């Protein structure tokens, strides 16, 4: 890329950066312009990626170049056409099949992911030793806190109640205490995550400001 | 009748593909794996097609706005112009996304815009902090303490104030905070499992008319 | 026991996989049991969740003022692990769309992921079609803003700033871009109901939403808003699994420690 | 055939709406705004001139039922069966307006109303008291002070019938009530629907309420009494709250229809349900209020319209003149009534329960209210273009009423004829119970909660504090950037073991090793991650490693190219499918990337990589913990290659456990982590000035946030402790 286009580029991006930052002074036309440009380029870029990274290499080229080897691709092609048929309102119903397909895949992924990606490792990860002999008192206490936190935060979400039999009432009282404790742990989590996010976001801001402070003078030289 | 058939077919498709994909989580089997791979590839293709549909929707929405001269329609013009430019540049050059023109737009328009808009969160986080940490109850007091310790524990300044603060921060992040987060994650996993099962059992069918 | 595991192992199933499968299978009879109990008239009280109760208020306000309600389904799609969150958003959207059409409140639904868009469109159409005088009411508008999360957030900010929204309901998958939308809503003093599952986002939901659906709560939409026995039974199963998990963890900790 | 102006579909003659697209047919192409009189394109939902809402919330449905059943043909507006029934029942009620005087002033339907009333009520209609009543009505209505309304009532926006009744009705209406009851009894049987008769409600009395207008003498006689009872203006003013109520006025039509018995559903339901479930109290005479209220609302709204017609001043006096438009709409609550029993109790129950004891008359009124209205009011015919609907009279558009506007939908140019009403009613009867239920729930909820102010404030920039917050933060960040060296603590980075481990991994690479770098972040956090990634890449290149660059996000390759990696490394491009893509990559490298960033075919043989095992180190640069999790779970569990991560500081807490469990061989988090890495690699190299400044800015920024938190608490507690007194 030539220097000139780079130079223009830096100025354009500086201008856009300032336009976005002008939002801090209030919602204004400059900001909204920048924001709409952004949405436009985002959609456009996504279309390009969808075509060049997915449709062309995975559907169009294989079907054009070696249709016999890739005959199975006819299925997604059909489904894709059905999906596109939604563009015509009276054909909307036709889109049900591809959507059903997508949903089936998605639900299975979510379900499997929840079982093996969240549930299993998190439960396993929580089965920690609270025996000081294993790692010293510090670790033992920490692990105990962690286990109690996990269990009580999980209990916090309890949805269904019981009748007001004696057992039910006892259970309700117990649950209430548990849930209160869970809430505390959740609040600690909130505070900690909030704070650690501050760090990341401030870095972003500093980065943008540094860009303005350092890059622009460079181009002027 | 036709509609009914369509419905049953759709539900059957969902359950069928769902079970095929799900089976892979439970069995390591080469055939199943390849079936799943194929299904996933198809799903990717369909998702890409859906994106095209979505782009059409975006364009239509903004065209409507422009035609109706609804407030802000001028901005919609710019949005469409930006979208059109990027797409056009990409399709004019066989290199597509990698073409110099698209790269230039990406590098000097898209990236700075995205980075800066996202950087606004720094300010938003400031005003959120102003509100979120008010001590209204024991709960919020706990949140406040945890928040401030972690906040200061991350930077040199905090260590200048109290040299153990980094250790305190690490402890909070390692134990109580992780505990709370795990509880939430496990809960979400439970919810996800039941939601998924309801769909796979045909109880919930958000996609069927 | 070992021989069973070996057998399983030969057919490509590990012990954990078998365990998880059994767990999954356990759900089915429980679900059937609770559902039949409910059908038989047993009542299962649900813990109150304020966000669900307040939804109607906001929609009513929208109808009164003619200002639109904005509902966001998040940045998740239906072909990835965020599917469940997106479905929870859809379930809530169905309710919101029905109520909104019922009382004539204009509703705008936005999505980020293109795979979710058709479902959102169909849901809004369905809600609208059940309205007895559908041609006199506005069909809720479902549209996509941009597939990119930050761009999506920017688009939502634009709606919140520019369209005098009466309420902002956001349920689905949200990432770090949430703060852009949530804080803008606060700034515009739009009442917000937000449901999110990602622990990274929840603190900010907590800070910006008037009512939040915290994590798992967002999956309870069906049971709270469209009470069907199956959905309530499903919550019940969830609670049983919860107890099961807690016991497992406690047992595991004890075994590890001793 | 009528051709739809919108989509061109041919519709059967007599169709009111296009069966393809719902466009209104033949009804004129302009919608007149009832508030400002401006002409709007028919498809407008809001008035171009004043912003009033033009689209009806619920209009007398013309088609809903038919559409589903017949495709391609839109039915004539009148289903034969229904129509006949209606006619039969209507036979008893004179349809043609026999209005004696002032037709110009009174819209047809009013006239017709009058006529129908007149016929039946004339004998009854001229009680001596009329005159007094008439006199009283306007005055009282105007006089009702708002303070009289109990708070809760005000909140609910329900016209406090009970009270009004007690205070005002009692004096004026006593005699009246007696009479009206009598009248009811006298009404010819044909006119009264069975259920009405059972209720023993005087239909006339109610009708009278609506028409306080002096124009018609007979009316006046009847009306005054009722008018006096219900201060119309006030009600209207409050009406914004109760949507249902506000809309209710629209129902007259529907109700009219109902009486004729044409619609069995309505007739039956009112009998069975309203009295029984909805308002058990009524029969006992204890709770007249509940029922009365809905009526009241109605009446009020209607009343104002009439008032305006006859006496403009009255309208002006009334603070919130009712939006005139209400006539044609079928109020939602009516529908619910028709379809589901429980409506009344839910909505009105609480409201009604509180008002004081109802006088006997009130009781009577209440019962009568719903049914009689329906019967008496018989609007319904198409308005001619240019003819002004009653609604169009200048009505106040501001003040309390404003809220109403949104709630009341206007049906500017269609006044469905009687037949349509029938349909509407029958439709209402079969309206999906679910819908009705929903509506009631919504209404009940929206009225029941007083948590928020009813009108949502227009988005407006909050002044003051956020601004201050922004400024404080900006200052805290900018000062160190412009003048480094001021912040205590300086730029000593907390040394991080995980970053050291990362550095060790890089340093231990054999020369010429293949390293896979995945750009799993997007431009939004590029500012934070670019720098540490660049540092790592620099070191890798210095070690002579062969870099393979990929991404699980669509924008990742662009970011990599931005660092010049498109030329100095193999840019594999975007791996779609997120978690699944990685799973596939872990099981078979070949085929995962069909085409690289530049669109060329990926040649695994040339790369010398058949699987991820051939790679010496995997580095993921991620902005979400999901991406790290995918790598660890999908790849880490299948491949022995060590995985390192460069992550945004925001997700460090969620990612760190993977480092603790050794699933990650190294971890660099954000900017600060990058510095720690830098120090671990070359401890002696001095920090660049820019990085130093950045670290200090970070420090001060954090301090600023802490200050904001403290300020927030001071403000909160200050207000709480001292705010109340001042």
C-alpha cells in the first residue's frame, strides 16, 4: 500500500475516532454518522466473509468444479434455496425446513456443550480438597470458600417451592439462608468482574487516545 | 393438511439432526463423527445464506426509512453507502476480503470505528460505577469491597497504597469470585440442558408455525 | 462394573460419557412424572421473579404513550452454543409480542445473528396473526442490525437514543458490548429488563437494568409467562438436578479431602 | 372486483380490506387526524402534523375471522347469516335516524341513537326532572376536584364511579334512578336482550348519560340525570391511565350489536359471566361501583364528544376533553368480556372494591351499563369522505389527556355499519380466549403497578453527573499520557508468573518450529491486544519460527494482515464454526482450511502440517473466554501441543483457572500482562516511554473509578440522610 493511502488512512481513522469520541459531548450528528458508517461496513464485511470464506469455497466451487464428488452438497443447496424463498412473503413457510435443521444442530451443540463443556468440568473443578494436609491452610480455606460459594450460588436459583407442610417450611427456611449466602457470593463475583473489566476497557481508551496523541503528530512530520 | 405435514416434517428434522449431532458427544464413532461433520458443514453454509438474508433485511429496513423520510433517514443513506461500497469493492476484486481496497476500508474505517466505539465502554463503565456500587444493603456493600480491592490490586498505584493488595485481589479472584461464577455457570448449564431437551422432545418448537 | 465399562469403551463410550448420558436420561421420566402430577392438579409454587411481573407494565406504558418497545435478542444465533439463550429470548419475545399486539404497543425486535432473524420474524408474525384484528394493529418489526456484536450494540444505541423507546427488553446472549446498550438505556432513562447468562456481563446488567433475569432465570420464561405444565415440570426437574449437583459436589469434596 | 391500491390483488366486491395485504379498500385514501384535522396518507400510523396516533388499537374487526378460512377471496363484509340475524333483531329497533332536529350537528349515529332511544323512550323520556338535571350536568362534571379521587383510583386511571356516584349522583340522581329503573322495565321486550331483561337494567338511563347534549329534548330529559352523575370531563382527564377504559368508549358499536341478540355469545356472556363471576357484588347491591366504573369511563368519553357537538364551551371547560374518536373502536375489554369471563373481576375488582357504598340507584346503573349501552348506541355507517367524524371536533390534545391519545386508536374514516358490528361482536365472542386473557393480564398489570410514572420520560441527556464522570476519567487518563512520571507507583508492573511461563514457552522453541497463532479477537479490543500480540510475534520471528496464522472470528484475518502477517507468515484465514471448527481442526488439520486468506488453496503438504501435533506451540489471542475454552476443551484434550493464551484483561478471571490447571501453558492478560511478558523476556531492556505513560494512565484511571464510586455513595447517602428534609 502506498504511503499516500496510508497517510490518508491515518487521517481518516483519526477523524472517525474523534467523531465517535464526540459522543461524550452528547448525542450529535457526527457521532451518528460515524456509527451508521460503522454498521454499514460491518454488514458489508460480513457479507464478503460469508461469501469468500464460506459460500464460495464450501458450496459454489465444489459444486461447479466437481459436482459428482460433492453431490451431497445438493442438500444444503436445496435448503439454502428454501431459506432464500423466505424473501417472498407467500413462501415464508418454505423456510421452515432449513430453520428446523439449523435449530436441531444448534440445540444439540448447546446441549452437548452445556453437559460436557460447562457442567462436567465445572463440577469436577469444584471437587477440591479442603484438607489442609493437601496444600496448606491457605489453600484449604480458599477451596472451602470456593465450594461453599459454588454450592450456595447454585442454590440461589432454586425456582420451585413446596407446600406449607412442616417439612416444606423447614426446607423453605433453610433454602432462604442458603440463597442469601449465594447472593453474597454472586455479589463478590460481580464486584470482581466489574473491576477486572475496568482494566481492560481503560486500556482500550488509553490506546485510542495514544493513537491520537502519537500517530497524528507523526504524519505531520 | 399441507401445513400440518410441513410442521411435523420440521419437527422431525429438528429432532433428527439434533440427535445425530448430540450422539457425537456421547459416542466416539467414526461414522457418526463424519455425519456430524457433514451436518455442521451444511449448517455453516446455511448460516452464511442466512447472513445474506439478513443483509437484505438490513438494506430493506433502511430503504424503508429513507423512503418514508423517517427521522434519521440521512444516516441510513450513509449506512447503505458504506455497505454498498464494501460489498462492491469486495466483489470487484477476485481476492475479495483480501483485496487492497477492502483491506484499506477495514484497516482505516472499520477497525478504528469499532475500537473507538468499544472504547466508549470505558466511559460507560465509569458512569455505571458511579451508580452500581452504592451501598444500599449488605449485598451491595460486599460488592463494593470486592470491587475496590480488585480495582486497585491490578495497578502499580494500588500496590503503592497497600503492598498486599495484589495478593488480596488474587485471592478474591481465585476463590469467592470463582465460586459465585461457577454457581451461575452451572445454573445456566442446567437451564440450557432443559431448554435443549424440550426442543429435542418436540415440546418447544419456536420455529414451527 | 469394570466389565461394563470395558464394553462401553469398546464401543467408543467413556465412563463420563455414560454418566452424562444417564443423567440426561434421568431427566425424561422426571419430566413426565412432574408434568403428570401437574396435570392431576398438583400445584407447584414458583418463586416470584420481579422482572416477569414488570414486563406487562412496560408494555402497557408503551401502549399508552405510543412509544415503541425495543426488544433485543442479543448477539447469539441458533447454530452455536448460545442457542439456548437465544431460544430463551425468543420465548420471552413471543410473550412480549403477543402482549404488545394485544394492546397496540409498537414493538421493535432486533437481532444480531442472521440465523436468529427468521425465527424472530416468524414469532412476531405469529403473535400478530393471533390478534383478532390484525390488520388494524402494527405487526411487530423484527430486524437485523449487524452480525458484528459491537456494530449491533451501536445500532441498538441508535434506536435507544433516536426512537423514544418506552422500554428496553433485552434477553439473550450478550458479550462485553452489552454495556454500550445498557448504559445508553440508563442515560435515556428507559426502563430496562435484561436477561443474560454470561458471568462476564452480569455485573453490568446488574448495574444498568431495572429488573434483571440473572443467569438461569432467563430460561424460566416458559414457566412464568406461558404457564404450561411441561414448563413448570421442567423447572422442577431443573431444581432436582440442582440438588443432585450439589450433593455430587459435596460428596466429591469429601472424598477428595479424606 | 375491487383492486387493492397497494398490491393490486383482486378482492370481492364489498371487501373492506385487501385480503392479500390488509390494505383498506374503498374507504378513501386519506385518514383525517382526529386531533388536528390534518389529512394523512392512509397508511400512516401517526399523524404527520401533530403526531397523534391514527391506527386503531382495535377497530371493529371486519375481517379477522374470515381471512384465515378463505384464501384468495376476501369475503363480502357481511356474513349472510349474521346479517340476517342482526336484521331480525334490529327490526324492533328503528334503524333510520328520526332525529327531529339539528342533523347537521349530530352525527348520524347519534341521530340514530336518538331515534332508537326516542322511539322506545319517548313515553318515559320526559320526566319533569329532566330540566334540572340538564342544568346540573355540565356544572358538576366540571367541578369535580381531582383531590376527591382517592390516590389509588388516580393511579389506576379509573374513573371513580363509586365516589362520583355517591357524592353527585346521590342528590341529583335519586329520583332519576328510580325512574330509570322504571323505564327499563317499560322498554319493549324486543329491544332488550334477554340478559338485559334479567338484569333488570334500564337501558335508557345509560344511553341518556351519553348524550347530555341539549340538542335533543327527549334526550336531554333522559340524559341529564346520568350526565350529572358522571363528571365526564374529569373522567376523561384521568382516562389516560386506564387504557381499557379509554378504549371502552369505542365499544358502543360492538355493544349495540350485541343487544339485538344477533350475537348470542355476547348476550349470553354478559348474563352468565358478568353478573355471576365478574361482579357478584352487584346483585347484592354492595358493589355497584365496580361495574359502574367501566361504564362510567365509557360514558364519559362518549359524553364529551356529544358535549362538544352541542356546546363547544363545555368541551373547553372540561380539562381533558375526550378524544372524540372513540366511537367506532371496540374496546379491548369488551372483547375480553365476550371471550373470557374473568376479565371484569381482575381489572375492576380492586378498583371497584374500594369505593363507598353504592346507592341503590348506582347498583341499577351498573347493571344496566354494559348491556344498555350496547343496545342504545347504534353508530355504524361509513362516513363520507370529508364528513367529519365526531371525533374530529377540536379536542384538547394536551394535558392529562395526552396519554390517552396513544391508547385510543382512531378509526378516522370508517364507521362500520351495523352489520359489521355484528361481526365484530361475534368475532369478539370467538376471539381467542388466550388473546383476551393476555390483554386483561396486561391491563391488570399495567394498572396495578404504580411503580413507575405512567408516562415514560422522553429520552434526554442526563446532565451533570455522567458528564462529570466522563470528564474525571478523561482527565485521569490524559494527564499521565501527556505528562508521564507523576503517578506514585510508577510503571512497575506486578510480575506475573503466567506471563513468565509464556515467555519460557516462546524461548524454548526449537529454531524453525511451527507456531500456530489464532486471532480470536475482533477489532473492538484490538487496542488492548495488538500490542502484546505484536511483542510475542516479534519474539517468535526473532527465533525464526514459522508462523501459521488463523482466526475463529471473521475479522481476525484482517487484524493479522494489519500486522503485516499476510506477507511474513502463512495466513490461513478464517476458520468458521467456532467450537465445532476447532474440534474439526483438532481431529484433522487437512480440510479445515479450504482456502486461505487470499483465496488460494491451502496445501498442507507444503506447510508440513498434517495435524496440530506437527505444531510446536499454539497461541490464541482471545477477547472472550469462550474462545479460550474451545481451544482448551476441543484442541487441548486431543492434541499434546502446548497452548498459550493472550487475553483481554476483562476475561482474565474466567481464564485463569485454565492456567492453574495447566491446561494453558502460559497466559498473558492485556496490556499489563504484555508488559510483564516483555520484562520476563528481556528484563534489562527499559520500558518505552509510551508504555510507561500507558501504565500510569491505567493507574490513575483506576483511581478515578474508585473516586467515582465514593462520590456515588456520598451522593446516595447524602440524599438519603439529608435529602428528605430539604
